[in-house]
C-alpha cells in the first residue's frame, strides 16, 4: 500500500511513497545555518598558509557532489565574522545554482550565499541525504516554498519545511551505493573530458604557432598584416528583439559568438534569424570562410571569432561584430582556430579598452599580424587534427549526458520506492 501526499495548496505535484517509509521534514532531520561574509571581503582575503578556506560557488565542480578545495582563503579574523563548516557537512546554494547540494571534504567558511546542513539525526545516511536534496521532488519544494515566502532565494526556514520520505537506513545505504556508481562514472567522464580539452588546447597552440610541424610539411610560413589579409564588411546593429527562431536570413549575434559557438559555425549550430519584417542589405551577406569577431565582451574574451563553414542559409553579421572576408584562399575552419588561439589573441590584449565592458576596435585589429602556413594543405591538416579531437570530446560529452539522464531515471525510481532494493 502506498501513502499519498497531496500538495494542492502549494501546487507541488503529487508523489507516492511506500507506506513503510517515514515522512518527516528537513528541519527535524538536520541542523541548518546560513553563511555569513566579513565585509568588505577584499580586506579579509589572504594568501597566507594559515588562511581559512573561503568556499565559493566557483569551487563547486560541475557534475560532482564534492567540494575538495578552494581558490581563496580568508584571514582568521575574517573567519570569526563568517560561518565555519567542517568536512562531511553539506552546503546548499541558496541563490546561484539554486538549491544545489554539495558535500565538503575540506573545512572552511561560507558566505551568505550558502546554507550549512549538519548534525544529521540517526535516521539518515549521509550519502542518501545528498540524493534526497538533489531529487527533483525536493527541488520543486525548494522553488515553491521560496516563491510562497515572497523571497527569490532559499533561507533556512524554507529548507526546514521541506518534506522528505525515508526508507530504513539499510535501504538508504543501498540506494546511495547504486546512485554513487552512476555519479562516479559521470565524474570520471567529466575528468576525462577536461583532460581531453586541455590536450586539445595544447595541441592547438603548438600547431597554430608552428612550434610543432606536421610530418611532410616544410614550407616557410608567411607573416601578413590583418589589414592586408582581410577586407572588412558591413554588419547590422539589430538587438535580440529583432531576431526569431525562424526566418530567411540568419544573423550572427556577438553574444552567440561568445557563449554558444565554437570556432567554426555550420548547419549543425542553432542560428537565430532576422524577423521577416527586418530589412537587410545584400552587401551584408556572408560567404564561406568569412570570419566574424565579437568586438565587445565582459572580459578578455573580447575578440573571440567564428568562421563560416558549410552553412546553407544566408547569413549576416549582427550587433557588436566585426565581419572579415579573407582575400586569400584558406582551409575551411583554419582562420577560426587561428584567431581564437592564444598565439594570435595575445596581440589584442594591449588594445582592449573599457572597465565594466571590454571592447576592441577595427583600427586596433588591423594592426595585428597573422603568421600562418603558406600551404593550404598544411592548414587543412591542422584543422583535421583539431576537428578529430573535437569529435572525440563531443562523443564523451554525449556519453556523459546520456548517463546523467539514466541516473535521473534511477533516482525517480529509487527515491520514490517505485523500485525497491532487496537483500
């Protein structure tokens, strides 16, 4: 027989649980405290070996349940104005990454963007508690109760009210062990992906700079000014509200260059379109191998570029872009890789202006120099190596994403008692 809890008043979906599971609240199961920050925090940061770990959201690895180290430390006097956390505690983000739980493997201090969960009662297995907190049913309660309390983030009173259902402690342990197998595999894949990305970046810099030459290529590279190599074309200044999911002419917006696209854009990428009523000039239309550079960003990523390759719809360059057409034959994708490389991008750093928003001008970009293989075949060979690495990374990412979905299904089954574990 299943016990059924109805959440009509709060709009939370009905969920069923076995009748031998215990219904309780987080407030009755763990102690909850909010973090605190010494202010101004800059005055308490330290590089001293005696400093106290200062735990920030950036220290939480993606697709991992543990926080193992911190990038910053605060002074002992700063720690007295904060909240101390211990190895084995849970911390729960209450604003950014709303409601995401992590288990600490280090001691430290937390600011008021975290909640500390500690002193679990004897009914709860610690690893099982992690999965309960991560469970979508609990996340829905976090969101609903927070909205109902009139605040936009979590606080300890909201978290205390959240209802949880607990099987016996042996079953909790068994469930946690099963789900940990998934998490271990996901974490291993994530680590492998990051290693492959680092190898890829190293290979890119070695090949693009000429530090490593490919077998069979011995021709001298050429150095040529950006202004001599490219013709600059016109772009539009249409904002996001002038774009749509469907249309006749695709529009490359600087925000998509910075966030969404890699170095090469093809039909596989999602490209927004100009709204049907928006006018454009035929002079804006792009060709294969044209390069588009984002001239504005919030940091030194300004100057990130994409190269147009194998796109079947007409395209134009959009807001805050510099559109460049090579005057010389070039291998598909090579210029996208080259302009995004550290070897080239470092030339832009002295010319980046702005404080809150960084920008680079056409005049400044024209002063840079391209040093590239003179043989198209060598350019193409470099692209081929990096493209093969990218394909391997994408395959690993797809495997990881598939495993995450499988884990989510297993959580639904195990944490509701739909599937029971037996001895």
